C-alpha cells in the first residue's frame, strides 16, 4: 500500500532560501577572495617549496640525502667536546650584567674569591645530654686530627702569619691537643676546668675574638636563660659543638686539591659517622658539596632521558604495527623516525655547545620536550604516507605518494616547528641565565628536528616506499581500501534508504490517523 500523495508532499517539501547576488555583493566577494589569497600565500608558497625540495632532491637521491644528513649531524655533535657546565647558583639564576654582579666580579678580581669551608658538628646521641664535656671535646679533637691528616689539607687551608692553618671552632680555644690535655684533661675536675675556660677565654689561640654562640649550639646557662635571652651568662652545657675550617677557594676545579680534599673529607666523615653511631651524632658540611649536588643533577637525569626515549620508541612502534593490515604497517619506519628524533636532540645540543652556551641542569628538560614534538612529527608523516596509499589510484608512485604526504604533513610540521622555534627564541630574551640558555638549546634543537624530519627521515621513508612499490604493496593497499570503502558506502546507502522509508511510513501513518 502506497502512502497518500499529501504525505509524500509534506515530507519532501522544505523551505528554500534563494540568494541572488548584486553587483556590490560580487565586488565584495572578489575583494574577499583577493584578501584570502594574500593571507594564504605564505602557506601555499611554503607547500610549493617543500614539494619542490622533496621531488627534486629527496626522492631522486635518498641515499645521498641520508649520507649528507648523517655527516652534518656528526659534525654538529662533535661540538660536545667544548661543553661548559654551569652549576653554581649565582651563575644560573642571577643576571650577570647587574650592578651587584659587576661589583662582585671586580672585587673577586682584586681580592680573590671568598674562602671555601668545611664544618663538623657533633651532638650526643642522647638528645637530653650535653656534648660540651671533656669526652665531647676529645671526640672533636679526634675528628679534626683525622681531617687535618688528609694529604690535600695542608696545601689548601688558609694559613696565618706563622704558617698555621686558620680555622674557627671549639678546639681553637687551645693551641694544640697537648695544650688542651694540660688545661683540661690533667685538671682535678676536667668538666669544671672546661667550663671555666669556655666562660672566661676571650680570644682564639691563633687570634681573633671568641663568639661562644658560634662554637656551641643550643647552650644552657646557670641562670636558666637560653641563647636568645642570655648576654654574658655562665654557660653550663651545650647540645652541639662546632668546628669550622677555611680553605683556599682559588684551587677549585676538576682535579684540584680542594676537590680532592672534599672527596676525602666526605668519605672520612661518612666512616666516622658510622663509627660514632650510638654515642654521638656527627653532621658535616662543605661548600663544594652544593656545587657537587648541582653538578650531579646535570648528569643525573641522563638515564631518565634514555629510558623515556626507549619507552616512547616502543609505544610508537607498536602503535604503527598493524598485524591485520600489514600493507599499512609502518613499524620499522617508526623506529627510524624515533632514531631521527634522538639525532635531532644531539645535533641541536652539539650546535649550541659549539657556540659556547653553557650546559646546565635545566637544559635536561629539553630532550623530554623535543621527544614529544618529534614523536608528533613522525606519526603525522607516517599517517600521511599511509593515507596516500589508500587514496591515490592504484596506490600511486613513490613520487606521487611523497608529494601527497609532504603537501599535507610537511606544511603542518613546518608551521608547528616554526611556532615552537619562535616561542623558545623569544624566551631566550630573558635575563635569567639558566632560562636563557635553556631556551637557546630548545629553539635550536626544534629547528634541527624539523630539518632532520624533512631530510633524513623523509629519505628513509622514500627508500621504504621504493621497496614496497617493488613488492606491489601500495597497489594492494589501495585495492583493499577501495573494497572496504565500497562496502562502507553500500552499508551507509542501505541505512539512509531504511531511514528514509521509516520517515515516509511514519508521515503516512500520521496523515492516515
């Protein structure tokens, strides 16, 4: 039974809006078209340039492009031998051209660097017990004797007029261990003798005024006051004892006596801390340790960078592996693409180091950023070649697929790389040295990633396309994709026909009711 004509008319009749352009409208449309052409000209010019590069250089001579690219990369990476590491706080975060840094530099040139230092602090393992005892002083003397016996100490310590090493600490109230034993250990009441000297002696043996609160931490006083309220009260105890030694900072540097002394001092204190455990708590510090920690952070994340590249490479390769559609699988090219990303990081950093830009801990963030940018470029390029196989008649030729891919992926990669490069280049304007250097590393590396993607990686893809072309893989991909598309079209037509029939039937039922 056919639906009534009125029902069909009600279903198929829709309001139509007719547009009749006037002469002014046509002129406006023409002006708009000119403006649109002007706005899109850079993109079109860029697309034409990339296509010309691909078809005239990369496709005809992919092996030559690979050789030249690898040679250029190795040449740039060779700049790493000039690496200069900056790891001191003032060098990283303080603008170097400010008046304070200029004045500091001038003072250093005239009078030398501020002295380096090492310190030893001991306290009783029993938190309620005083360390200011003859036994505690004995432990401090023992530690200092061992520290001063380290071979580089005598060569690096700052010496007084008589040639003795200059230091400030609780033991400096006596000229030697023998002097201490004579005044304290040999006394009838060693504890009373020690406290008497602490409260009455005003100068160190080597000269200089004694500041008791710099030698004794958390002292206790006879009148019950504490260090914040006492002025010249009588000290009866102290939780911490301090030894402070001054060293010549002009001997800093790799392999220097100061560095050797610091390494020996650290090992010694670690061993002594374990030996004294249970009776005394030993803490130690030295100024070189801060530089060491920053320097360690400079290289400490390198294993993480390697691990990140390995994991992302595995994930990328697996995402491009298509077991059910081997004619569209790009697992091997994806692996080569990730290798190109790693080479772009090495190339970019090598160029920047060649130019004398210091390497800092902040520069280690760069590889993680570049990893994300590079993976995106690799996947976009692979997907463009995959789409070319399914779109071009019979899969096209190597030249047509390459043109198809770079017209789509090449322009996208170029624009995103350019915007990222400009963003980091503008960031390098900052006066903060560490941020300035990081932005230089990132901007140059992003530019290198783009160049390698459009040369080395593109040439590798061309070689793979040639091999697949010889095996007839692109044609197979096109035929199977056409069959799948035809089936999909048929299914969509059936669904649309069924939907239209349902709507007509529904309209007829409504009219009949």
